C-alpha cells in the first residue's frame, strides 16, 4: 500500500506492506485524516521527538476491515475514529504516529509503547491499537466522511471546555480562535449553548469568518497590550487558551484577567511560557486554572452525537481535500490554513 513515511532523510510517499493484524489490533481502511497546520514543523523536528522510521499521522476516520480475537467493541464494517492516544496509566501516554508524550514526559514504558505501536494513519490502511478506536454509530449515513476528519480536533477542544463544567448560558472566550483548535472550540461552545463566545486572535480575516457564525459570536483582534486586551475580552466565565507558540504570555494572562469571580482558565494550546499567577488575587477571586490534553472516549461520543443530531453543523468548516501523491504540496497547503479551514488527507 501507499503511505507517508518519515526517516532520517525526511518525509516521502512510500510503498510499504499492508499492516498485519496482531493481538489488540484493529485494521482500518483510512477514509480521511486531518493534516494539522503544523505538520511541516513536526516532520522537521520542531515539535519534539518523532520516532523514526515510521508511517506518519495521528487521528483518522476509518472503516474497520479486521479485528484481533481480543477486540470486542468494534467489528468489520464499522466506521470509527482513531484518536491515536494510547494510555498505559500513571501518565504514560503516547500519540501513535506523532510527537507528544503525556504527563510523565517519557519513560522506559513509553519507549516500549512507541516501539510496539509506532505507525500512524497517513496511509491507505492503518493498524491501530484497540484502545485508540471509538465507534461512530450511524456515521455510515454521514454524507461526507472527509469532513469528519475534523472530529478529533473538536473532541480535544471539547475535553478542555468540559473541564470548566456545563457551558449553557455562560460567557466563553477562546484565545487563539483563529487557529484550527481555536476554531473548533468556538464551534463546540456554540453547539453546547454558550450565551456568548468571544473569538480572540490576530488574523482579522479568520475572525471575520468566525463572526459570521451568528449573533452570539463576538470577536477581538489582539493588540498586544494586556490590560486593553483583557477589557475587550471579558468579563467571561470560561476562557480557553488554544494559542500556539508565542513570544510572551501576555495574551494568556489577558484571558486570565478577563475572568469573572469563580471563572475558569483552561490551557490546551502550545504556549511555551511560564504564567505568573498572583496568589492572593487568585484565591480571593476563587478562580480555577485547568490543563487539558487530548480527549477521552466519552468526549468523542458526546461530540459525535452533537454532529449526528445536527446541533453541531460541520458545513461551517471549509474542507480542502488532498491525496497521498504529493506530500510536500499537501503539507504546504495545510500550513496556510487556519480557523475554520482544514486539510483532509483522503487516501
């Protein structure tokens, strides 16, 4: 079969053997996989250690073609999402086919996990660990499976927002809303009944597109002054930070400043800065600071049910499809997407 492989020489399209079923495994025909905008950075080593050689790619929508004898929750013919998150407990987690280690930051056990479950989903077929597979009941009736490739990102955003409790009737801000994770969070907050969603970012074109989602969406283009940005963002009950790498933590701290009493700041992004939280103010305002990474199976099912019911309409997302033939062009296209635009690899 054809697959995108990464080795010491970089990324290329390769002919590789089809995956062989083994214990604890599920073989899927890959229907679509999201190409994150930062995939080029991952391949070049800018997002951490990528085990090589491997078939690249986390997260896909697939159709099950075979299951091992010890797999009972899915069967051939089922449409599923591969979350790529393999969790052995005690913080030992990996993202199969990708960079990213969980709370432990890497141990001898995660090294073994990456050896056994190394290859990802940017291929015609994938062998997935049963723990990373979640069934999507009724997905066979969804008109465009490629659009469902955005589902895993919606789930990561949902997992973060859910740490703050129910969203219905509350004011929510999404910092970094002009990125794909931020755009997903705006859609999710609207679908779950937020009173207002303030989309915050630097890309005015992406902000204007988010504003078109409806009257509950407010927008603010960051100016870089913490006090001014905070006043424009808030007051809000929940602020979710989905920013990528930033030179300062000012935008994140503006989100912190925008919170009402008993508000919650959730961190799901890629900011690599320390946050200075004033102890007394934090205590007296009764604030909550939460971190969130990836999502769990229950969140996947919740978000899928929102899509299946029509409460979350993916037609608002611009879908750009690419094939396996030209990895370099596909990744360049992905790098130019933001907000409610994304690239789906359709093998």
